[in-house]
């Protein structure tokens, strides 16, 4: 059996996260994003171009930082587990860097990040 290593190349990606308030699912009624850097698009060594989507549930703590991130759903246009894991990893890295205006108390919310290849 021949093992072929996979290389990830990271390119910038625009996500469909809006600057509008994110409606929370717990004690918060509105969250305002102060910083939402987009995730990087993973390019596999195969050169294949795939789109995907990742849904992440997370807590915004009283300081406005994200924590307790959980991937709740993910998909890729080619149904590849390898791509889905790569998208989930990049989505988690991005959401960890997000910053919200402090809500006063921790609350739970979620976001869906879409990955589309750039030309």
C-alpha cells in the first residue's frame, strides 16, 4: 500500500458572516461582532476545488471572547470526510479569533461559515 502525504495550502477566503447582530440562542438577545476574521480556504495537494459549509456552536463569554466551540454540522460538495475535516478545522481557527462587544454575561450562539473557492 502506497501512502501519499496530503499538503494543506491556506488561501484567504471571504465568509458569509454579516456585520449584522447575531441572534443568540441563550440568554443574549443580540451580539455585535467587533472582529470576525474569515477562515482560510484549505487547498489539498490533489488540486481539487471543493465548496463546503461548517456550523459551529460557541459561547461568547462576558468579555466578548469565543470559547467552548463545537462543530455541529459540516458538509462538502464532494462528500469527502477529508475536506469536511479540513473545513471544520479552518472554521474553528477563525471563530476562536472572533471578538464581540461584551454581552455582560456568557451566552451560547452559533454561526455557519461557507467555503467557496476563489478564482
